[in-house]
C-alpha cells in the first residue's frame, strides 16, 4: 500500500491548495527520461478515466504541463480532456508521482486534482 506520507517523503511536499485523490497503482516500469515519465503519466491516468478512448492529453510542451525529474523522484502535473459518464467532454487536471528504483520509474501515486 502507498500512503500519502510516502509521497510527501518522496517529493518533499505536495503543491499548496491542490487536494487530490491518491490512487496507488503499480505499472510495468520502464527506464525513463522526462518524456517517458510524461508518457507513463498519460498511461496511468488513462486507467482511471471513464472513457479513456476519448482522452486528449495536453502536449508535453503545453504551458500548463509541468514535468519535474530529480535524481530518484519525478512528478507530472497536466490536464486531459475526456468524456465523462454522461458523454460531456470535461477537462481534468491530474498529478502523477514516480520513484526511480534500479533505473526504472515506478508510479507512487496518481489522481485528479479537484
């Protein structure tokens, strides 16, 4: 189980005024740079969308996308447009946190920022 405290420990602290629902998941890790961490985040967030096939993610270079990679921790903040359960397209902001172990990025937590 991943707890919010472990995310705090891994990244120092969460962004101010950005509560989110932590969804702890493990995915098949890959060796990553900023670009591949961003792709991992998109894959992770797609898993929790109601209709992932409708997802349109912000580009890596979007001004609202932030990818931070430090020695053994990384975070991605961005947004995705996707249809909700009622068929309306909504924009959701999300965050994904990663830890690097044995040269591979592993998801520590991810969720939508409400």
